[in-house]
């Protein structure tokens, strides 16, 4: 290579003795300090250009691949690539958390019966019913917040904190003497603690399974049905043996003794927000230390710009992240869950009174409710397993359609027939129970597993609003006939579940245009 001096002309260089045969010297303009480049003419210029382009393409592809991998890591749409045996340990731990939380929440009717006849017999049933309402709605409505907490702190810490909050709330309940104190402790505070433990136990199995995700989630949420079958009778028995206040304290101790060890077994396969923030900070410090060792200012500036661009790719998370609602498919999932929830709880709330008003004994009514709860537990496992073969959205479609059908047709035609009532309990319990099991797997399907607790919390926030509206509407429709005519309420339940079914079909066709395609 020949370096051109300011006083040297182009012609002088071309005539120089230093010029080697077969070489073409390309010089820079006179005002620059850039050296001329010697290109060997024995190599075609086209070949050199192709080599340069190939090198540029290789660099660009590498950068694009890194950016794609980093973006995939950030947007939460990655999925588990393999299943490991420890996942079944997580499923077992989630089963017992669900049993304690949902068994206690759904068993509030036992407490209300006790309150009306003993400790709070001067209060109305309407006043006491708000304790259970605050409990259920508080658990679901706080889902967007507690789900975000679980994704940030980690599922283990979130569940541990939830166990402590639930234990403290029940102990405080045992010392309460006023209904407003029940609202605070057994209603709001217990609902918050339940939410902190419920959503991690609902979401975590999906991180460990892909091919058998429906089965794993179904087994975990079946714990809620199991808890309902065990905790309510046990609570009633303890009321008679050790009294109300020590019964509540015993239930509190059981929460601590069962949920805390289960939380220790919880292990996430996705980096929590807290660990992610620490990792990004540590990587930033490493880049700054590495860049400080270079003397070239231009290189340092490039490193700084590169660091800034990488930081831009990882936006700071909000306290409550509703960004998933910008995705149309996920928004449809939230809306359809809202409509299904409008009708979901009405049969559980009003079917027992229907049975007794149509000639059944208290024993028969209790047996039918047991069938309803047992079918719900079986349906969560069976339909979860089915979703692994036919697809989770297809399973959700079957669940919502058959639930509405059993109300509009089977219950509507039951009359005073005990066998038809039993058929309704089997059908509605089986298919409505599977709705609870499938929602988390559909959320994982649409949004990935890294922010699953957050997005599941958002879905259950919609379910909470739906149940808060649907159950009072069903009661108001019954009040139109003083509780004698159930048909208006049944039509309402069938219609809202029908809307949910249509929206599920829309979601399915958006994911797979084939009507009978697996999705």
C-alpha cells in the first residue's frame, strides 16, 4: 500500500517506482488523510464486492438473530421446550394449595350458617353474605396486581406471603365480634392472601409442561374440588367438637402447615422480574467496565450507543401491566371469560334451593350438591387431558357450549324429577369445572409463560367482574316471582354463556380457520 503525501500528485504516484505490476492504486481526495488502497487486479472487482456483501450480510444476520432472541426473551411469548419430572412435584404442591384456598373460599356457606344461628344471629343473611362476596371477588379482582407481584417476586415468595396473610386474617377473624370486622379480615384480607397463593398455583404447572399442559393444570385445579369435599364437612364437625373460634384458628394453622411447605416446592422455569432486573443491572455494569479499557473514543461512543439500544429493548415494567390487552386474541379471551362468569356461579348458588322447593329432602339436596362438586373435580382433570389432544381452545369451546346447554335444556326440563336433576349436576359440574382448568392453558397459549401469572390475573379480574354482576342479576330475576319461577334466571344464564361460546368460536377461527382444526 502507498501512502499519498499532500505534495504528491496522483500522476506522480501512478508513475512511481513503488508501483507493483498488476496493482491498481486508488487514492483518496487531496483534502483527506486517508491512505490510498491497493487492489490486486488479478482478483476481479466483482469477487471482492461479493465478499464484502457476504461479510456485511453475516454481520447483519447475526445482529438480527441476537435482537430476535433478546426480543423473544422480553415479550414473554417463549414457551417451555422440554418437560421434566420435577414438574409433577410442582403439580402436587399446586394441588394442595388449591385445596386449601378454594376449599375455604367455596366453603363460606358453612360459616354463614353458623353466623346466622349463633355468633351473629342479630345480623341479616344479606349482611353476612357480603363476607363471602368480598372474599371471592377480592381474590379475583386483585388478580392483576397479585399476578404482577408473583411475576416480579417469584411464585415461591408470593405463595409464602399469601399463606402468612391468610393465616393472620383467619386468626384475626377468630377474635372478631362485629360484622364489619368480618368484612375486613375474613373478606378483604383473606381474599388478598388467597389471591397471592391462588394465581401462582394456577399458573406454575404450565411452565413445566407443554405436551401434557392441560392434564397437569387439570390435576392442580382439581385440588379445589377436593378441598370443597373435605374442608366444609370437617369445618362443620369441628364447630360441634371444639367450638367456632378454635375451629377458625385450626383452619388458620392448617393453611400455614400445608401452604408454606408447598410454596417451598414451587420452582419456576422462567426468570422472575426481580432477578431479571438484577441481571440487567449486572450486565450493564460489566459493559461499562469493559468499555472503560479502550482508548479509542469513537469505539467507546459506539459501545455506549449499543448499550443504550439494548436497554431500550427491555422496557421497564409497570406496577400493573395491562399491555397484554393490546393483543386482540387475549382481549377476546378476557371478554368471553367475563360473559361465561356472568352465568357460571348461578347454578352453584341457586340450584340447592331449587331442589328443596321441588320436593327433595335436605339429604337428597346435599347428595346432589356432592355430585355437582365431584363432577367438577373429575371434569377439570378429564377435560384438561382432552385439551392435550384436541387443543385448549377447542376444549374451552366445548366447555362453554355444554355448560350453557345443560342449563337451558336439562335444568329447564328437570321439573321435580330427581334423576334429571342428577344428570344436570353431572353435566354442569363436569363441563363448568373444566372451564377453570382450561383458562390458564389458553392464556399460556396466547401470551407465553414468562408473564403467565399476570395475564391469568387479568383474565380472572374479568371473571370477578362477571360474577359480581351475574349472581345479583340471577337473584333479581328470581325475586320477580318471589323465588317460584326459575326460567328467567335460566334463560339469562344460557344467553350469557351462549355469548361466551360465540366469542370462543371467534377466537378459535382467528387461530385456525379450519372449523375442526386442532387449536
